[in-house]
C-alpha cells in the first residue's frame, strides 16, 4: 500500500473541504482530519500540508463573492484570509497536540533551484523538530497562481523538492473515473494509472466549484510531475470524515504510479542542472569518503575554481583534475575559500556565523 509504506507524505486540501457552498467553515471536518494527521505522525511519518482556502476565507470575512473578484483585489483578500486560515489550522491542530508552521511559496520558488534547495532544508529541519509545515500559495503577491489556481501543481512541486514518497490530493471526487460519474451511472473508478496517455487526458475534464479553482486537468498535471519524481500520487475524496483513514482502510481512490525511483529522479534533477558554476578539487581522502557514501567536507578541499553562490551546481574533481561527481554547493565560493582544508568544527569560527558542516551534502551529489 503506497501510503502505508511512505515516510514523507504531502497532502493537499482543496478549498471546498474547508468551507462549504454557504460559506460555513467545516470545523468538524478539520478536527477529524487532524486525527488523521496525528495517526500518521504516530506512525513516524513526515507530513506536509498544502492548503487552499486563503481567498475563500478572506471572502467570508469580508462577505464578498469570489466569482466577481479582480486580480488585484484577490491579492488583498488573500492577505486577509491567510491569517484566518492559519488561525483555523493552529487552533484545530493544537487540540491534538500537533505543532504547525507556515511556509508561503509560489511556483517560481519551487522551480528555481536555489530556492528549492532552501525550501527542502527548511522542510527537513521542521521534520526534525516534529512540526507539520502548512504550505500555502503566496496569493497576496502571486499573479498567474491566483488566475489559474494551480495548488495541485504546487503540491506536486512541494512533493518533488521535499523528496516525498507520496502525494494525496484531497478533493470532492473519489478519483478519476472512466466517464463522468455525475452523468453516467456505469462510470468506473480507475484504481491505478501507470501511463498518462491520450485517453486519460480526455477523461480529465475540468470541473470548477465556487471556492475551488482547480479541476481534474490540474491534478493530471500534478501526477505527471510526481511520476517523474519517483513519487506516488492519489486523487481521493476528502469530503468524508477521516479521509486518510478511509484511504488506508479501503483504498478507494486513483493512484498514479511513479515511472522512476526517487533516487534516480533526484540524480536526474541534479545532473540536468545548467552548466556548473565552479569546480572543487579534492584530495584522495575525500574521494575515499565520497565512495563510502559520505558528504564532502571542507577538510578535503584543495582548490576552488569559479565564482558561485549557495545552491549552485559545481563539479567535484580529483587531484588529477578528473571529474568524480557533481553536486549542489552549500556554501558560496568565497566562503569555501575561507574554510577549505579546515575541520568542520572550525567553520563557524572562520566564517563568524553558524553554518552547515557539509560543503556538498551527500543527498545533493551524484557520481559521474
């Protein structure tokens, strides 16, 4: 079972799950959903929530209709609704002794490599602190994100950069059917999809509610990202009480299976970086450490070529200038020049501020 075997799980909540057609907040549903999250955390899973609803809650507070909002006003409404949304989550989840944090992202944040690396490190540190990050689209400054409502796609990018094993898109449908189930009684739920072909694309017709701006098309787009990221993805009905428990018990949803392993996807992501910004020449001891699966430390670095920033793509060369690996630097070239050849316990003293110990983390490195 894909969810049961996952270590890191991203769950996207649609607006219609938080607020109904009468603009009433579904507090009971959210309280039951918090029990689901508690259950997953008790099973030692890392959880990220991607939530819609800022604009819907802003409209409720201001007594506005979402349909008639222009873009600039949507941004202001989102800013107002964002506080309402996080207060709602904080109050509900604290009752279950679940600590939450807030991360505001746009699609641009997840697609620019340096920002994506920073986001991943933030997620990892929040997991270590046993917090549940609640990711929201930064609708108060976003433009096309509000217009197109791609929180499904945002969720898939969050799953990608956090190296999640599983993404669950909770919506108001059980999954993808062979036909529109509202019209055709003989429509059948598709349980598993390995390849998204023309037939699947045709089935994915857009269906837009008052509060939700996504549809099946955006969910298929999200599935494509997940398949190439080594991440399983489910489209499931969140309208039930305890929707995650229902998935675990009945598996009544549509699963999109990954085309590559998570490791292969990450390697491809690193290798496919734009041309390297610099080169690090390391000694034999460092080469041996990398062969054993360790990170690259400052003590093994002998020379630096090029000028680069944190998160930039660098080549790692042996003493004969032969390329051994590629990776993403945790330091700028200027910082590395100050700490090269030094032990990790001296880095903070040399730089004058607290920093990481790995120059290139093993998770951000690929042998060539």
